[in-house]
């Protein structure tokens, strides 16, 4: 197939889906008022049945959330269902960055930008090139086919969530062992290039407390259309989102000193995940840590200082000392 044929070929279903999602995002981002469900269906899903529209729209919202655009329901005063972009969750506030901060970001994020297993490496390299003009964003990274194929599991889970159907999953636990579980998928959230599922295990027809599953460890999914459920009325997927260094089994509780200039932003980040106190006239927060390296990266990016345990404080100082040494050289 030559360039001419490729340019004018009939679009595939994936092409149509991608164009629809982009068009939907642009329309909602530019809208001055919430868009009604009826209008969204008419403009973006005109040929679909009621059930097909409901599933496709739920799936598209989940994909937009994974890309950083949160679409939430915001009914009109008349009661008509409508939708809008959650600006607080989707848009970053204006901020300035110093040369020193840019250097820190380079040192921490460059390994990730060159990691072939990280699916957003290209976007990260583009962001770094905008922050630091000396950054060379031409590193070639190709996403392995194994990582790309995992999207099938995500699609199956999205359909289960949309239709409120149970799912039988084969799951590899952190210790390497395998288990088969019947779960009731409730929601999804992205974190550090990985998608996580919040689901309740169904055992003896009893719905257990929700648990967070790494979709990279879901080896197979089987939808059970005859087993339906209603999500808890107070369920909110944000209640289950963790900080990057809290994924996995907790190793210890760490203490961070939070400068006054970072107090408001950090409080918003860890409001429901840490314990605040005033120690020697300073603001500190205690947070459970599972991944020490990720905790160091988080502390540098947030502008906070690890105090305890000594191993975390030492690792943090080592990274900053290395960065300072490279900057002086």
C-alpha cells in the first residue's frame, strides 16, 4: 500500500472511535454550559441503540479519564441529564518553574521518558522539552506489543462496568501466585501509566469490600451477563486512588516536612491519605510508604522534605546531591 492509498483508505472502527473521542473531548472542553445526554448522543453516537450508546459513552469517558480529562455528570436546573468537564480534576493551575526545579524534573523523569514499558513516554518527552529547552526529546521509544495487547482486558472491564455485569478474572498477585475471582467492577483510574480497577469480590453471593486491582496483572476476563449488580450509592473511585509510592504492601510510615509555601497544594494531594501535625512549630505529614524510590521522586516533585525514616531521608539527599553535582559540572 503506497502513501496515497494509506491516506485515502476507509477508516477502521478504531479510527472512527478515536475521532469520536477526540471530537467529544473538544466539544465538552469548549462548551460554556453542560451538554445534555440527548445532544451528546445525537452528535456523536447517532446510529447506536440505547444500550450501545450507554456502553460506548461510558467506555469513551473512561478513556478520556485515562488521558487526564474527567467528564462528570452535571444535570441542568430542569433535571435533564447533562455532562461537563471537571475543571478541577482536568486542568492544572498556572505556575512558574525555576531552573533548579527543571533540573530536578530532568533527573527524576528522564529514566521514565526512556523506559520502553512506559506507555506515555512520548508525551512525557514532549512535556520535558517544554519545561527545559536543553532537553533532547528525540529518544526513540517503542511500546512493546505485550503492553499494547493489555488494552483488551481494559475494554472487557469497561463493558462490565457500563452494564453492571460481574466478571470472572484470572489475576496474578504481587507475590507471583495466581488466583481466579468473581468480581463486580466498580470503577477505573490511571496512575503512572497503569490502569487500576476498583472492584468488589463476590463470594457466596456476598459483595465484599472494594479492592484495588492492577489491570496489568489481569490475565483474562470473562463477562457474566446474567450476574448483575448495583454499585454502592456512596461509591466514588477517587476514594481508592493512592499516591504513586503507596502501591503495594506498605513498608513503613514516613514523615515529611512541608514548607509553608507548599502547604496548600500538598494538603490537597494527601488530605485523605496522611496524618497532619505540628512538630517543633513546623507542618509535618505522616504517610504510609510501599515504594521508597517512588517516595523520593514524589518528595522532590512536591517540594517536601523526608524526615523519617533515615533510609528515605538519605535516598532523597543522594538524588539531590547527584543533581547538584551534575548542575555544577
